[in-house]
């Protein structure tokens, strides 16, 4: 559920869902920490940039998402924000599992090695 100034800002491309997530609260699905840039022409009737936004889903889908997050320890993350052929704003969501500490260490070690390798290749030129 978006305000008019939010939709106009989205049409101009002023959004970021990189650090946002979705949560099942109060019988609904909410998008939390998503950023929609302020729409400059709507100064008086503008919107908060990082407010909770309700996502409209069916009861069946909401129950499935709630079960996945409650029982299996998963997180609901937004993958893509777009406008469909009818001009309605949509958010594609997915269910993700967080990394364990061992996975984080492995990723960090790989990133460090890639940096070091790039430095060595640059020195050998």
C-alpha cells in the first residue's frame, strides 16, 4: 500500500530495497527498511522515506510465509521492485536462510584472497 508521492518517486527510479526485509506482523505482511526517495513536487503531502509498508498478499500465501519464517528460521527478503503491465507497483519476494558463522568466515577468506590476488597481478605488470 503506497502513497501517491511514493508511486511517483518509484516511477522516477528513486528506490532501494538492498537492506530491507519483510515480516509477518498483525495479520499482514510488512516491508521494513525499504527506501523510497522523497518526491520533490509533493513537499506538503510527502512521505516518510523509510516507513513500514504493507504488502498485499492472499491469506494462503501469508500462512505459507509465516510458517516458513516461524518454523524453519527463514527470512523473507525482497528480490525485485517493478511495475507490471497494468502499471501497478509490485515487489517480488523470496525466502532465504541466513549464513552460519563458518560460511561467513569462508566468504571473508575468499574475498581477502581475491583482493590479495588482484594486488599481486597489478604489481607484476
